[in-house]
């Protein structure tokens, strides 16, 4: 069991952790336990990050109390003049950060942002084109288990068998044949850059809206490490807590033409009151992402992902598509004869957290899978560089291959974490 890290300030647990310990020791122990878990292991979940103490200070604030249905200056409650300032700052900072004409910062999550975007652009039964979940898409891109697959006529596209890249010829062909009202691009397990200009051309050819869900790479785009989708898409949705390193939540960017539609879709169509403490925390994160240091962070995330992927490849763990251009890699484990689920368990035993993931054309179901997904947003935030990521790659390979060696891997993990512990310094 850990101790409260006074040296790191109160932001890690909230404004008064001592009070929480006295009032609710059980939950206080959960908070301590989670910080210990983060500090005791290497986090390679591609969609997670360590948000800053300043973001957490905004989250643990009185702004959580305020009802503010509506938008700044147009609320359905009194007393919103102070929280209005937070939302105006968040909107302005998001617009500047991404060079967008309009921003809505109220979506509670990336999934809620997608729901609102669809509500703004589609009617139930309309046709949309999106990347299939088993090829790296997302539940909200038309899975039958999700509202998107039930309410819309979804035409899925995928990656080619040979090079495992998005088949843009197939996308164009499907678009010409099915005439979708909306084309969605973006993914959760696709390691390569997406060619938004080509998607724009296809959308224009068939008169469709183009939506980019950049939940995963939003921080890389904000930091200039990879090309942005904003100049090409009519609507860009994203989660604020992944590579962007903000609070858990979502946001939408769009053209001025769609601003009113998007705003009405978020509220009152999809959501009620916004979480104003989260909106304030998003504003903090957008300002942090605009700093030159964040551009360096975004570049290092990509360099680290490349180093990790190459190290895994050398160990005979095949990266899908042959490598990565982003913060994540998808690793096909069939060559080493271990399922994704088993690899996830073996890595956990060695102090490395990652997730099993289907690979394209995977013969195994999602509960088992033939692959794992790894990502570098967390390890980069805690200061690791390419040298460390090469070692992490060989530790992952060793943990997957040799469960009996978990203890030795864990020792090396601890040695790395002794130097690179999360939440030890301000950033
Ligand atoms: N759960 C997210 C991810 O891990 O990619 C997607 O919503």
C-alpha cells in the first residue's frame, strides 16, 4: 500500500485528500491503489495517458456543481457567468490549437461526440461508410452492437490483406456504388497515417459529408507530429484524454457552416447539462497542448512507438502493416503461437499493461484475438525515450514468450520505473 505523495502536491488526489481519507477511507485507498498501480507497472495501453496535475486541479473543483444547459450567454440556468468564461476559453483554445472554424467542447466522451455528429448530419436509415471494427475501426463507426450499426445503413470498408493498409480503391468503389451521405475515417487500431485528402476527394465525388474521428491521434495532430484532418473534414470528433493528454471527455470541430447543427445536436438533442469542471479541464489541456514542449512530446511519442515496434519486430513479433507512423502498433502474435488474451495476461504478470486486439482478418474472436495493441503516450509522458522503448520491446517479447521469466522482467520494469515514475514532476 502506498503513501500520499506530499511532494507532488494535492492535485493528484483532489483538493483535500486528508479529508477524503477521514470521510471515506475505502475510496481513499482506491485512489492510492490506482496511483501505486500506475507507478508499479509500464502502461502501454495506446488510448491512455497521464493527464497533468493542472488538468486534475480543474477536475477536482467547484465547477462540478454548476448546471449550465445551453451555451455561453445562452444558458437555461442563472449563475452561469463564471462557468461561461471557462467554456469560452475552451472553445477559443480548441479552435486555435487545431485551426478550426468552430468547436464544441461539451461532449462527455468520444462516443458521445460521434453520436452528436451523426445526429447533426444523418437521419435514421441513412447510409454511411466507415472502417470496420475488426479492421481497426470503432464501435461507434457502425458496429451492430452499437447504436450506429442499428440506426444507420452502414457500409464497412477495411484494409487490404497483403499490406494491411486502408484500401482506398475499395472506399471509392463502395462510395460510388452506395452513395453514402457520410463517410467516416479514423480508427482505434490502425498504425498508419490516414490520407484525409483522398477521403475528401471521394466524399466530394459522391456528395457526402466527411467526418474524421481523430480520438487516438488528436494530440499528435495538435503537436504537429502528423498531418491534421481539420483542413479536409467537415466534422472532426475526438476524445480529449488520449494522446491529447487532457481530461476524460470529447470535443467536436467543424466548419462554420455546420456550427449551429453541431451545437444543437450536442445540446439539447444528445446531452443535457455539460460537465463544467471537465470543460474547464479541457481548456487547461488545450493550452498545454499549444505549448512548444507539447510539440516535442508529440514527436517523441511517435519516435518511441517506432522504436518499440522495431524492437518487437526484431523479436519475431510481427507488426501489422510492417510498422507504425503514429503512437501505436498492432502486433500479430501468430508467429509466436500465443493468443492476444494469453499475451495480455503474461505481460500483466510481468508488470506491463497492454490490451489484446484483433488483427485484420483475425480467425480468433475478440475475447481471444491473435494480437496485442501497444502504444507510447503514457511512457513518453513519464520521460522514456527510444533507448528505453527498445528495452521495453524486448521485455514485452520475453514476457509473452516465457511466462516463467516474469519475475526477471518485472525487475527490469521496476528499474525503468525507478527513473521514470509518473506524477513525480510538473508538466
Ligand atoms: N477504448 C478506446 C480505445 O482503447 O481505443 C476506444 O474508445
